[in-house]
C-alpha cells in the first residue's frame, strides 16, 4: 500500500500535470452493492451527482493529507481519493473503446503473455509505461479533453468521493499530524502517554499520518531501536532522533520517486527507486548493513504486521 512518499509523489505529479485544466467529462465502471447509499462513486446514484458537480470545473490545487489525495476545484468542491492497495493514477492520452467498454492508451495495452517472452515489447513498455498491461485495470477516468487522468485499480479497493471544501477539517479530525509539520517538542508530546510497541504505535494513523510498514521498519533500523520496544521506556533523546531520521528518510524516498517494491507507479506509469535503498524492509536473512554490525535481519509478526529488524544493533527498550 502506498505510504506518505508514494502519495506525495502522485500529488507532485498531479500538481505538475492537472492544475489549471478543466474537467470535460468523468467516467467510472465501479459499481458495488456494498456502497449503495454511501458517498462513494461506487454507488451509481452518487456518481451521477458527482459528475454533475465536477464537469466544467477547473483544478486549482492538489494536496496530500496522510495517504489521501485532495484535488481542489474552482467551485469549492474537493475530489478525495485514497489509492488503498493497488490503485494508481495514470496521466496521458486515452480514448474510450466501445467494444472493451473501457479506456485504452495510445498504442493500446501490450498482451501480457507476449510481454513475458518478447524483449522488444519489454523495452517498448519501459518507454511507454501506459501500455503496460499492469496499468489496464481502469475503473475511473477524469477527462481533460486533450489528456485523461485514469485510475487503474486491480483489486478495486480505491475510494473516490466528493467533499465541500469546508468539510475537510471534520473528515480528518481523527487523522494524526503530518511528520513534516512537527517540531521535536510536538513529537515528544505525541508519544508521551502512549502505551505499546513502538512499531505498532508509530504506524497508527491516528498517532502520526502516512507511516506504514516500509518506513517504520526503515526508520527504526536507522535509529537503532527494536520495533518491539515499549514506547514509555524509550529515552527522550531517541524520539528527537526518530523525528529527524523520519524526515530524512521520507524526503529521500520522495526524491527517488517513492517505493515500488510492491505495486506503486507514478502518474507516468514509472516505478520509484526507494526499494533500492532498503536496509531492513523485506531483507530478512541478509546481513545487516549498519557499519560494524554483523547482525542478520530477521522478521517477526508485531501486532498485525510483519516487522523486519536487526536484533544486534536495534536495542529493545
Ligand atoms: Zn544491525
């Protein structure tokens, strides 16, 4: 699932491509009984209302809050998107294909069976990532006339809704603060009365926004704190270090276009590179890369998630 740097990468891409563009049309084939009566485009009735409100409006700004994407329109409305497990936006030239009943990029999608065997096709897909069959699960499209913004979502877990601008504070009332906004003092205060294992507490979206499995593993590895450390026993100065390292690692990942160890793609369909900088995440059974540490990375279930860490240099408080 995309975490803060991946969502920020998408927001940066959208800011570059869609701000100033006018919405000509909008399309979806999401339709789920489970969402009937809910404020989701997966309810066809809501989608009709959604369409009426946004067609003709212009995009004025794109922001990230936690792992959410907010597309601000010039009519005080905001399109709120959560990519969830497999959702990713793609920006380019698409046309609606009546036979397939979906949107197809220029050049069409490459046949996945042929792609496996054909090196030339693999090269073509690297140059024109929108034609990658990985991106063909299109369930939502904003049509900007010359270009289209499509949402490919293989598992159909992504969510899209519409808000009034003034509803935003209420929607995010329970969402934890943004790491980049925090001072050392704020950060200490957040963990002051918390109980539990540091990895679990750190990943709780009501405690801090946008931190998931990858970045919690990487940050704790870097500062030498065992993920099962009890929050109340960790020395104060470690929290100062944790905040500084969090900002450093998240910035580094944003600069490298996010982490594509799993499904993440940017809006051009390209992979990020942060997976090449991992020190702990998915590196179990490999040698710890910390200087002068000869530990081995191991994995263990911590709370509901699997944590990766080095027992040798990560101290359990
Ligand atoms: Zn180590």
